[in-house]
């Protein structure tokens, strides 16, 4: 994650080294060399993803200093990267914020184990009904990520999740894929983590965004600090409305999307939401040459 970019650019390398210093952890080594088990621990994964996206942003801004986006957006954790891109929070505050986010989510997963599953070939309305049918006062499951039409992730307690999976299969889902996670994100299992995370968020200095942020919770622009905090105060227990977020941007004239950081997963989702959109990835050295063609 980010190794070739750091070898190419001193700005990118400085971002990783700054993260090392702030966290008192050799995050750069974990990101660049692994081992995978250590990188895949959410308390390391979240800061690593944030740092890579920030490093990519620094390189991009250096190459295209006059560029200004119309909107910024991020999927779940990526919303924190979007806050940096909008100049709402600083990287030092963001890295400490996501580290704490990872710690709290890991604790929540240990205290209240759950799971997640990707459901292919069903719409939100049908899946909402299935989740309600599978839930009771003790165990619940809900839509966690509305990624794109036909690809929705559900999340919750193991008992309710298993029921929802069985019902979805019986109701015609093309595929239901249990995810290899023990943390049930973006659902009621995260209530305790959300309460503690909100307290941390309130301690972080924020400025009004220079660029509107499309929030995960309501899929609408966040123009003020109060708007941003309200969104993040509900993020861990609410679904990520990615389909609606992308549709909002496209309906407001956005033709090009640049994905900063690791991989091109969001680019793929955007193309499935609207095939007319142009998506570009910027996280590896090879992406720089590709971007210059546009």
C-alpha cells in the first residue's frame, strides 16, 4: 500500500513517516511490507488506508495545483479522507481519529461478535423487509452498505444474519456471500462504539469545508461543521448510502470521479451505478501516467 508512490514522491513518503511518528508505530513498514495479518487488523488497516489516500492526495495536488473538485466523498472510513481533502480537518487529527475508530470497532466486535454478508441481485426495499423479518428484540440485522444496484451488504448479529441469509436465498437472491469479518459494521452492534467515537469526534478541531462533502448517512452535501458532525455521529450505526451519493453527484453535473488511495473498488461501483461516468484511480505510480492522458 503506497510503497511505489512513496519511492516516487517525497511528499507521499513524508505522509507515511508522519503517520509513523504520530501513532508511535511503524505503519509505513506494515503498509509496505506487511505481514498481511498485521495490516488486516482493523486498528492498523484504517490508519493505513487513510495515510495512503492522504499521500495520493498530496502527490495529486502537487501535480495539479489548480485543480478543485466540485464535491468530495468517501465510503465509510473514506469519509474521513474526504474531510482532509475538503480542508475540514488536518491529517494529524484525522490519523488519530481513525486509529481510535479502529480500536473502538475492534472492541465492539469482541464484545458483541457479528458478521456481514454481500447480497447480489436484490433491491433495498426487498432486503429491508428481509432484515426486519430476521430481526427481533435481542438480535438484529440491517443494510450496512448500499454499494451499487444489485450489490448490498447486510450486517448484524450472527443469529439474525444467518436468518436473513436463508430468507434472501429463498426469495431469489442471485448470490449471498458471507464476508470474512467478525465485526458487524454500520449496524446497531456498533452503538457503544459510536457513542465513544462521537465523543472523540467532538474533540477534533474542524473548519467549514472548502468543498462540499457528500455524507454517508444522508447522501447529501455537508456544508457546515455541524452538518459534518451530525453525519459522523451516526456513521457507524447507519448504512453507507453510496449509490445515492454517486447519483446525487451525477445529477448535479459530475462526469469525472478520481479515486484516491488503495485500489479501484469505488470506481467499479460508480461504473455500475452509472456507466456513463468516467472513473480514474490515483494511488499507484502507474496511475500518474494514466491520469495525464485525461
